[in-house]
C-alpha cells in the first residue's frame, strides 16, 4: 500500500508579544470587549513593537525664570527712550537669532509667543532662553551691493534711484548704519559705514557701470571686510546686505558656497532683488535664491523696473517685523565649528525664515 506523505505548513514560533495578543483576542470573544482592550493597553511597549529610532524632541520653548524677570514680556518690543543708547551686552556663548514668520501668502505674522516655537541647535534643545522679543529695535547694519556690470547698463539709473529711496526709508535711528558697494569684475566701496543720508546718496551716485560680473566675490567681500568688523560678544545688531543684480557671475574667484559661509560667519542676512525681467528664469536667479535662502533672507523677482520698488518695500517691512530670540546652546564649544539651527513654528499654517546655522567663535 502506498502511503501518501502529509504536508503541514510549518509556522515560526510565536513571540511573547504575538502570544499575548492571541490570548487577549480569545478573551475578547469570551468576555466583554472593554476588558480585552484594557489588557491590550497594559502590554509593555517593548513587547508590542520594536522601539523607533530616537528623534530630537521638538518641545515648545520656555524662557528661563531668571531671564524672564529682567526682560520684556513675550511679544513686547524692547524700546528704550533713546534708541541711540540702546545696548545689549551678551556672553560669547549666547546666540542672537533673528527670524521672520509668514503665512502661505507671504504676510508677516505678529504677536506670536515664545511657546509657539521649537528650536534645535546642533540637534539639541537650547540650555536656556534669555530673551524673546518682536519688532526689535536692534540697530541696523545694511550693506547696499549693486551690480554695475555691462549686463545691467540699460536699467542702471533706475536702480540707483530705487536704492537711494530705500536707504532714505530704512535708516530711521541714529544708531543705524549703511554702506554702498558697487561691483563688476571687482567690488568697489563708494561709501563706508555712515548714517548720513547725503553721504550715502553721494555713494550711490558714484557708481559707474561697465565690466564683467563677480557677484560671489562682492558678497564675500561685503561680509568679510564690512559686516565681520563687529565681532561676537559686543552690541548685537541686525546685519543684512541687499544685492541688486541679475545674479549672473562670470568672474569670481570664490564659489557661491564660500560666499554663503562668509555670510554665516558674519551673521549677515542676504536679500536679493533680481534685475532679470525676462519671462524665463536662469542660473542667475538660482544664484540669488540660494544666497538668500541659505542666510535666512529672501530673493525678489520683480517683473519690471517699476516693480523693483515693491521689492525694496518688502525688505524694509521685513527688517522691521522680525523676532529676536537670544539663547544659550547646550553643549556649546568655542571650537569654530558650524552649528546647524532648526527653528520650527508649531502652528503649521506659518513658515519661519531664519539662518541655517552659525559658526561658533574660536577661543
């Protein structure tokens, strides 16, 4: 007689977790469902599933009690009676983080509180938050960097008029300062730091067009030679450069990443206004966008010469609508290393625009 072999599906041995679940399902059929649910909830988390990789916690920021007693309330502006004497002295391990918050339409969002944000500095929550203000009155340090190369000659006069009007509007306090720099193959400083409007207007009028374009060299030089002159640990200011250019570069000795790193070292935000008014977007526009976004700024692409004024107005509005967060990082080392920053608004309707990080000072 032929004996037919019997085949049986061999199942892997049940794990303690699966055995426990099976026992509870049987209990659910025999007893009340709520009791089974209760038993399931009592299972250890380790038995139900493997633990997920740990992610840095994103918790709402809180100001330290000692700092809160000596700083303005959240959402309030630190406005001294005389802005010319406004001064904050901070330790070398404190970070000043200026940032803007907008909705999806680009409108600035005021009146947010510290608890509306989460922050990671080098993948760690800050050790302590010492101050939080909005619409800060920190002095401005603005550099106007204007492309004077041959490619923008036809619209050069209009650019100078718009730039002069911007300086007239943005410099409000005696503590504010600005400089004017033109660039073609090389950067040329036509007016050093000053708050004298007549001198700045003269600096703009001295700009002369002609030559090739070295945009990255100009941004690098403006941050290294002018913005970096004020070292960390002194009076904090809002540093920004406004670049007026088509973004094309055919002469620079430094690369765009090197220019961005110098902006980060100088803690300078880049705003860019494109002079490319053609319907197509090219590499020059990409360069301007990359410079701006990497430093916490914004690039504007007006469709015509007349619309350039709107770009200047948006920059002026943003410089007056920024939040200022001062904090002490956790595990801070004065080693000159780059520390990435991740600032997040807990309200998903809003977007935060801030620098991507900073270089720790060297000892």
